[in-house]
C-alpha cells in the first residue's frame, strides 16, 4: 500500500502518529513561508503543512506541486492552530517530513471543485476529471449504496438475482431495438433487450418464484434530456401473488431504502390513488402530491352565461393558487403566455381573483356577476387572497393535463416542490385498454400480458366499446414527487384470458403466434399466477439525491445524440469487420 | 397470496394446522383408493393425500391432475404413517380438503426429475422446463448466493460497484467485438465491451479508489464447449496498491466465499507459484495441485547412450505414475495412442517401470542398462511399483505442456481430481512479454498496460532480446483445480514507462495515439498507481459446485453456434430496421 490512512480518516486522537497518505493535490498555497496543501482522495481532504524552516529540498518539492499531482507524503499528525469545523479532518494537519511525487498532472481544463468552472461539453469530454468532483463522487456512492440495499432487502425476502441474456431476439414490435449482427450466422441479428420482461415471465414458468435483477436495458429512441440509450432497471417478478402482495413487498423495499439510506420515514402503508383520481385531481398519472392545488371540475358552474368558450367546452377545470390575488396584470400575462407555449399548448387562460378586500376580479367579468365568479372560485376551493386559473376544451383529459402542467409550475414558483421532501404513493386501477381513434382499435395501456381485474371480467368479455373502456388492469405505478419511479402489473397466466386479450387487441391467432409464439407455448406447461414490476434505477438514484439530472448518476452517460464524447463513440469500424459481418453501409443515404 | 406456506416449509410442529399451498404436480399415484400427490415449488416438495372416502368431486379433481399442473390446495397438516427421512418435509403430509386448479399443463416433452430423460437439444429448446429441474435450480441458487457474498465482502472493504457502459467504442484491436449499428449516427457503430478494462482504469484516474462490478462481457469468437458469447466477470480495480495488496484482498474474498457458501477452509495465506515453476513442474500456467505427479526434467540423465530421440532433444521430461508398473502392454499402448492424438500432439511415449520385484522394464531397454533406467526413474521421483512416462522434443515448453496434459489424464484415471476437493493458488511472476518468431516482435503477455516488476526495470530498458525475455510482470492468476478463475495485474501509471512499453512492442507514437489515445490522455492528468483483476464468474460458480458445464450455471445460455434455440436467436430482422440503420446485407456471400 502506498498509504496507511485515507485522506478522510485522521482525527485529533491520531495526533503524534507518523502516517503515510497518498492522494491528489486539491490546492496549495504559501503563507508566511509555510506551504499548505490540501490532499484529496475519495474519502476526504487532509491538510498538509511544510514548515518554512523545513529541509530545502522538501520546501522545493512542496513548491513544485501543481493541481492534481498525485503524491505520497509521510509526516506527523498535529493539532491544528485554527480548526475547520466544516471538515471531518479539520482538527488536524500533517507536518510533512517527505513528499514523493507519484505522478504529475498537466493543468486540468476546468477546476475540480464542487462548482466547476467548466462547461457541460468540456466536462463530458473529460468525464474522468469531472468524476473527481465531490458531487459526482457522492452521486455514485449513493448509487452504490442504493443498489446494495436493494439487493440485501430482496435477498432477505428470498428473491434470487438471475442474469438474463443481453443478446436476445428482435421482436416485430421492436422498432426501437438496438440490433447486433451475428458473424457466425450471416444476415442474422441479435437484439439488445428493452427489458427482460419475457425472460422474467419464463423464470416464473420455470418455478423460480421470486426473481430480481439490477439490469441494463437498451432503447434506441430519439433522446430527451432525461433519457439514455442504455439505462438500468431494478427488475422483479413474483409467483402465486395478487396485486396486494406485490405492492406490500415493494413499498417495503422503498421504505427500507428511504430509512437506511436517507433516514427518512415514509408512510406505512403508502397512500394509493386510482389512475382516474390522479388524472382528475392532478392532470397526471404521476401526480406530485407534495402540495395540494388540485384540479376541480367546474364545467357545470360556468355554463349558460353566454360565454361561448366555456358554454361550448366539454370540460372546464380550475386550480386555485394560494396568494395569487396579488399577481399583477403583467404577471398574469406572463403565466398566460407560458401556458400558450407549444410545450403546454393551451389556447388561453381565464382567471378569477378573490381579493383580500372581498372584491372579485376576473378576465371574464363581462359574462359573470361577482357572486357567480365567487361561487366558481369557491368551487375550486379558492380562499380570499387566492387566484384561480381556468382552462377548458373539448377533451377532458387534455385540459386536465394542461392544468396539471400549470399546477406543477405554480407549485414550483411557490416553493412547494422541495426536492428534500418525499411524497411517494402508488397509482392503481389503470385502464387496461386505450382506444385509438386514429387506428380504430384498442391498444394495451401497459402490455398485452397485463391481467384485467377479476371483478371486471364481464366487461372484458363484452363486445361494447364502452364496457371495454371501463376494464381496469391490476397494474400499478410507484410515483415520487411527480416522477414515475417504477411500475408493473399482475400478468395473465390463463390461456383463455390471453386469447381474449389478443382478440380485443385485434391480434389474430397467426399474428399472436408470430409475435409472441415462444412465450405462449411456454405458458401451456403450467404457468403460475404471477406479477411484478420494474423500477428505473437511474431515476431512483437521482430523486433520492434530490436532484434532476440523471446523467450525474451514471458514471459514463451519453449525450442527447446518443454519443459518448469521451471515447468518441459510436464510430466507424474497419472494413474487415464489415466483411466478416457480411454487411454494407449504404453510401447514398 | 395464493399460499400461506411454501412446499419446503412444513414440519411435524405444524401438525393440526390448516394450510394453503400452491405449486406444481410433480407426480401423483393411487394407492388403495387414496391419491398421493407430490406438490413441488422452488422450496421443496410436500406430499398431499386425498382420502378414498373424500368428497367425490375432490377425488375426481385429484384424479384429473396431470404432471406439471399448477394447483392450490387447502388441507390439514398430518403426521405421516411412513416418514421419509430424505425429505425435509418427510414427517408430514397434507390431508387435502380442496383443490383449485390454477393452470393445466400439456404433457412436458421430458421428465422434470433430477435425471431427465430428455436429450440436450430438446432440453435447450424447452429451457424453461429444464430450469424446473432441481440440479438447475440449485445451480442458479448457488450463483445468486455467490454474487451476493462477493458484493457483501467488497462493500465491506469500501469497494463501490459502478456500472460502466455497454455501448462503447470498437477498438482497432477489437476483431472479436460485437458491434451495434447506430440509427442516430448512420454508418457508425458502438461495440459491446469484451471487458470494462479501460473504464475501470479511468475510474482509478477519476479517484474512485476501489471499484468493482459484476458485469456482462461479450466476445464474438468461435465457440468452444466452455465459452459463451456473453459471459460474466467480477471485475475489480484498486488504487495506491502493490501486487501484495491485491493478492491479499482477493484471496480474502475467495476465502470468504469458500467459507460462507461451502463451509470449506482454504489455506491462509494461499500458496503462490511462479509461472516458471508452474510450467516446469506442471506443464501449465493453471496447474492442478490437488495431486503431485509433477514433471521432472531428465535431459541430462538420458544423453549419450546412442538413443538419437533423446540425444537430439533440447528437453526431456518425465512424470512418475504411482502404481503404474502394473500396467499391461495393452494399457500402455492405449495411453501412447492417447498422447499421439492431435489434441495432445506427442510423437510417442517412452516408459520405465520399476516393478515390485525390483526389476526394471522399459521401452528403451536396448539403449540403457537397468541401473541407468532405475536412476532415470528415480530422478523423476518414481518409487517401486511406479511407471514413468518420458517425452522429449526441441522446445521445452511444448514438451512440458504435453506432459502436463498427460499428467492431468493420469491423475483423473487415478481418481486424484475429486471436484469436491479444492486446491486454489496464485500463479505469479508471469513474463511481461512473449516473443513471436513468426512476427519477429514482442507481444504483451497480458495487455500493454501491465507493469513490469520494478526490480526488472534495467532489463526492461535493455535493447537485448534475452534481457527483455527475462522481464517479469506484476501479473497474477487465481487458479483452482487446473482452471484459471481470474487474473490481473498492476498497471503502468507512469507516462515514460508506458512509452517504453509501446516502444518494446513496436507500437509507434501515432499508432499508440490511434489505438489507445483517450486512455493515454487521461493518464496525463494524475493517474494513481493502481491494479486489479477480474474473475470469470460463470466458471467460479461451476467449480464451486464441483461441476464442469458452465451452461448449467447460466439461466439462458447459447449453444456452440452462438444460438439461443429457445427463442430462436439470432434471426432475420425487418427490412424497415435495415433501412433505418442504413445497412444492406450482402446477398452473394
């Protein structure tokens, strides 16, 4: 070992001991002839001192050190004159007796500090230097800790971690599959898994009872800020369970993570909300319940006063923003412009203020009496001093979604979305099917193996679209602070239910065989009742840290173009490789 | 839950309790009007009894059950008349009150027993049924347990598990890379990692100090029986360490695995053997030291008697097989034919028997006196009753390798290779460089980032081939029972040593930049001294179980053609996908 202690370890109790440390030079400064050096490693920072009257060679060595030099020092632990209570090692310093430069460093292109002076691009290119910064080291340490706690919890619950293959089969549905040409089977391709879904269901058929895996998944889709072409899931499945069992097991897991990693107690049991209540009250299937400001339908309250916009609307909804009566005209205009941006897509925004003096002010004063306006505002649970914002339109869910986006924005502006406050809940009772007007058919809201609720079987076997739309799935999402962290379902395990599902989805026997053949075959050999879920691990880490950027929680992430700019990948490959793979790149693309 | 107990759980203490179980029908038999059913799940088997005088519907339900039906039963735990001491649940049975068929099963294509009647191909196609068999369930349970113990040990030692990317860059050396075409970057490819080697070294540069990962790796090579295109490594790296630190850390890990998983004590410290001693004594860099029968050089003892084969040989070696003096002429002929097969490649085999009556018998009686033969045999440490086998040739290492193969074969025949006996050791002091006569240049025996031993630096900077051949690396392999389970090295962290290494390997500055550019750049910014290793996890699992087939320890393995016959992959993909990827498959390949 090049050291006998780490840079985060020494305390006053070690005073007088001779120690050997190794690490990086964080900074170095001269003060009255003495040289002070902050020596850094993963575990912390320790202050080194080279006295003014030290050996000339030693003083020169200390003076020669540049930022990020790697050094080994021997010296005596000494009590500091001016202690630094902010640092765990702040009570001591090392009186250096010798310095051994293990490696020099050219000057880094940005500062290795909590707040770096480097831009995003340069830090991505030199990711290995960015990763030296404390916030990123903490992010990856948290990730390690969470993964370890997940494994301990699930192991204790008799789950087996079973590795499923990465080289699998491209499915006809797999438009977003990454594919891998096979050299040994020319013209044929493997695909990288978008999830181990079929394999985990096969493991249930195979009797493994409780499976999990922290596993990489791949999706070749156009990237948004929070998406990565490769991402990590905590993937789980259980046999002989009902929805209640799955929810209990995994809220237990999340409760353990919150307690053991953050020392945060979350409610027991966790709140549950139906998908319908989430959409109606929050305009989102992943509601942020850290604050109220819920959506209220006021369709019936606003009709019949000759205001066509509202009279013609199929749905009118409102949220009440606390203290919003004080907003200026300019502020309200700005909010109105904000909701009219294409990202939100509202046509406009109606408001009613309940002023502190008891008066009412609204953008629709012309059509409604003050009493009517007050009644409308109170229907949205506004109190004196609040403003309500009203939106309307021909489609209820669309209006609710826009109100939900506005709600989040206003909550944020009011400081109601503290990332260190955690409000997890389950969303349950999802619709099984989604009707597509465009295609004139139903699609599975989750996937075609999700089981309908037993109590909705009559509707499931009905021929009426209205009945089928009412069928709920035994599906569930784990939602935290407005983010879906995970989700899953009880799966169909009976052949006749599965057959009906394909029928409802308009998938013929032949198509079903082609698309889902081997899993349907497997299910003939005694599939147990089973269900499970998967958590997006990158996002779990990010939210546990109270942060927003998933990339900070991935050691080597890709950018928005799917590129790793550090290693400059993807890149061209040798012609020899293309020849071996029997492939040609089209030249005139 | 569909059950309140598992099928492995109930004991005599539960007698009288009413329980609900769920599982698969392992077998069912009628006996004097009663129906006995073995109900199976991952946890065990429980015997169910339906009495002859039970409700007629219940008797009929019990009679209707086929193999692998999934059922749920309610009944009372009852003490068995004839107990089965071989089963943990053998003291009890369940008097069934009701049976609920959860799912039927068509008849499986082979028996789901410890020894199945199914051939390898059919079991591969129906892997999800093969995985129901007890030996495979135990194999995957062992794998889970080992992975969990690895993580606990390394976590306790401050290692962080950090996920490195799977979509990386194809290297010019990467002839065996699987590549992944990028849709967003037409004509460009990612590669799947053959190992996270560069990333783990970058993590050391980034200051992560102690890294590990249980990680999938990919290699597109022609497959042998024990190779898979995707395989799993326990990949580790440490900073500020010397070889001694790495060896101590990881023999500690293996000691913990042996103790916690198998309750086996391995020596502390583990034996170490130099690569030279392994080659000289065992003809292998992964010696099986469960038995002796080591190779002895007898070159000097056999010269000058006019026997040209030995007189002309650069090297003559021998092994002494205990009790082999009793071999018949026919047996010796068979062994001689065995070593002459192309897999071994010997030209012939000379023997000397030290008969129990004190006489000597040899295939080279003509050239040597009995006293000479006896002296030769004793030089190979033969005792009365033994036979020695002699091989010779122009190249020492080749002869030793052939003798090593013969040694393993004879050890096997003598029952000296018990898979439940564990003899781990470290092989150290590998040569840094391998000379290729063909190419007239040196190659790195491990990889070009492996550090030469500090005490061999003079030879490393020498221009003489003989000096360079003597340079040893700080490299090490963990060997168990004739298998390499893992290996690694201390890496070069100093720019001038790295530069010299490229020079020795005949890699010019430009080529080095092209092939290893970004890692060389990274090393300019203060790379710490570091080193590590990787274990082949599939093989670790296999050997811990005392088995040979790696495939039994992988849930969904591929066959020798790299195919997953269960999902029929690789396969053709849609033209749409090829279009999106801007690729054409050559038609006249």
